[in-house]
């Protein structure tokens, strides 16, 4: 959801600013070169060079994941047989339930603890997707605001599909070996032991492509921020500039690590060694988020909005006439319509047929007559999935119409 909401409420205005980096946007937004420099030191900006590697990574990882899931399902006898085998694993009897493994020896004592954790993590990542620097930099590169909106909706659609594929494959692998440790190595183990050589190699290549794509993205964004925003090393000598940019990448990485240590890693470490026991509703992510919110509120109370800042903000909310048009708006509306059809209807139906029904059959929890029992957490998950995606798609359609239809006066 964060991709779509971020594009609607933030990304299109960022594109409208026509700035080169996110730090430059903040510098103009707050009419301060010092703010731009500070943002450039603490934040990743934008670069066009990583788009190609990101695209190749996406194609490779998606195709490899889909092919691996299809092979594993066929090789292990089909979905019903796989579900029965997974339910029969004694030490992981709750693996395929809506809440997964809970109880002693796991991270979640009860199903409610898992639910709270899942909601906290999902909301956290939704916010990250909404305004993350690497996503924001893509908004700035877009050809126009409609491209921002279309690409965000398409990204949300494919992320949902990939989650089903990757998480589904993670469960399927347990049929081959339920004792993989640490569990984070499950996909690598399956690539080496359960997939044909070529397909396994493609899967490993997809994983490495994702790693390298992320690394190149962050490093290039830091380097571009140094040269465009901070401006403390102004020279025409490319060798010296490159050396300085690399040094700043190291410094920025160390600063980011230090911030992570304060907000998340420290409480996580004390929780891990048993010194501190945090309830599920006080996840370290929440601690970091509350700390960031507190800092923002304190700084906001101690500063005032200047006339230049008000004028710039008002300018961002002036809709460019070039973005208005019936044909362009109709094309943009296709994206949320497809999102509703695929994520809101097709995926929940497929998951009900190929997950919930075989699971209830394997656990003997079908309703009388062999029909689905709707009063279960698994069915609630399917219904909530459908409701959330359909609601998001409808909201996006209404928002786009209000903002870009020729007869509207949207921002």
C-alpha cells in the first residue's frame, strides 16, 4: 500500500518540484542551503544510473522465483499433497496456519502477539515505501506525474505477487527439509538441492542481483548526494572527487549504522540476550518511530515557517496544466483498476482455492458437507486481503479523478 499512498500524497509533488535529489528538495522546500547540506549528509538522494540494474534484478528475480515455485509444486505432487505433507510435520504443525509457528521457543507466545507484530511491521514498511529516499528518487526521475502514479501502482501489484511466491516457496521447502538452520538460508539450500542445476543457478543469480542492486543503489545515491547537495569538495579533478565521494559513502554508512544502533539495535540486542523483555506492542521499530516523531515535533515547535517556504509549498500544490487530460488520466486509471482485479479479486480467490481449501481439508476443519469454514483466521486473512486492495484501488481511482480530470480543480 505504501507505494500507492506515497505516490499520491508525496511522490507527485516531489516530481513537480523538478529537483535532482531529495536533499535538494528539502533545501528548496525550507529555503535553506544548510538544510540541503544536512539532508545530503544524512540522506540518500537520487541517481539514474541504477535504474537499469534495478530493472534487470526485478526481471531476473521475478522470473526465477516463479519458475522455481512452479517446478517445486509439480515435483512434489501438487498443492494438495504439499499442504498435507506440511501439516504432517510434527515440529511445525502450525506452519501453514494464518499465524504460523507460535508458542514456546518462537518469537510469539500467542497468536495475538504475532498479529500485533505483523501489523506493526507492515505499517512500518508501508511508511518506508511511502517516503523512502530510494523510492523518492524514482519519483524525481519520472517523465511526468502520471508515470509516478502508474509505476507506484504497478510496483504494489508486483510486490504482492512476489510476496506470495517467495513466502509460498519458503513453506514448500520444508517438505524437502524441515530442519534448515538458520531458516534464512532456506531458499539458497533449495536452489542447491531441490531445483535443477540451471534453475537453481538462476535463483541464486536472482538473489545476488537483488543484493548487488541494493548495494549499487545506496552507494550511488550517497555519492550523488555528496556531489550535488553537500558541496564541501568543489573541484574539477574527477579523481579527487571520486576519492572524496567514496570517503563520504563510508562516513554516511557509519552514521546510519550509529543511528540504527541507538533506535533499533540496542533494544533488540538486550532483548536477544535476555536482559530486556519487550511485549509485542513495543517492538524496537516502534521505539525508533516514536523517537523520530518526538524529534520532529520538538524541532517543529522551535521553528517558524517563513514567507518563502509558504510560497514554495503553495507552488507545489499548483497543478500543472500539462498533467491534465482525459486520455492521459484514463491510461493512469487502468493501473488501479488492474490492481483491484488482480490483488483484490484474483489473488484472494486463488489463495482460497490453493491454500485455504487444501489446508482445511488436510486439518479436517472443513464445514459440514465439505464446504469452506469461513470462521477461521485463514479465511479472515483472505477477506482482509481482498478488502484492503479493493479499497486502496477505489481510493486511488477517486483521488486520480479528482486531481487530474479536466473538469476538476485538484491539487
